[in-house]
């Protein structure tokens, strides 16, 4: 009887241990904002855009794709999330995500791309307990993560 109980406990524990392993989250890193993705076309494909990358968003997805861009290409994206307003078009979200990109082909050199990406939280109240008369509010500040990229997109193999 005691052996059966020990065997049952061992088998049950073997099934419970992997559940704890999968419950763990991967965590975050300093450039977490770069994992959101850019461009309606790429995001509409579920971010499976690395192999195609033939438009202005190639500086984000795959800089080697700049060689496929002919003439010039422009891309911009703006997103407000976690809306704090009344749901109207003009209501401002808590977190804003911005992306601007321009790619230009120069025949002698290849394609050159410039991009800027920003994820930020604006108007965070700065407060203190010292200033009782002004409700403790000292002003506002921002939390911004940004990245700029310049890429020449020159092919290494003809």
C-alpha cells in the first residue's frame, strides 16, 4: 500500500512540475518597444514580413530588403492605446506609438533609409506630499523609448 502511494505521488508530481515551467513569463528587456512591429501590411500578415520586406518598413523588418525598394518610399504609423477619453476621435490614449520612415534609391549607391520609432507615455503627473496647497502636483513628465536607424541597404553580393 505504501509503495502504491509513493508511486502515485511521483507520477502526479511529474505532471505538475512542467505546469510551473510553462507558467513563467519571458520577462522584459530594455528594447521591448522594438518588438511591437510597424506597417499595416506587415502587421496584417502577423509580422511574417522578414522575407518580403520590400517597402519603406524594410529598415525595421529586414534592412537587406532595401535593395528591392525602387525610387522612393514613405511609411508612417501612429497608434494611441489605453484610451483615457470618451471614445471620440480626438480623445488621447495613455501610450502613443509612432513610426516614420523614408527610403530613397540613389542609382550609384543603392537605397538609403531613415526611420524613427517612438513609444511614449506623456503627461505623467509629478507629485509630492510637501506641497499640500497645490494638491501635491509639481508638473508633468514623460517616459519615452525611441530609436533611429540609418541604413544604406547596399547589397554585398551582386
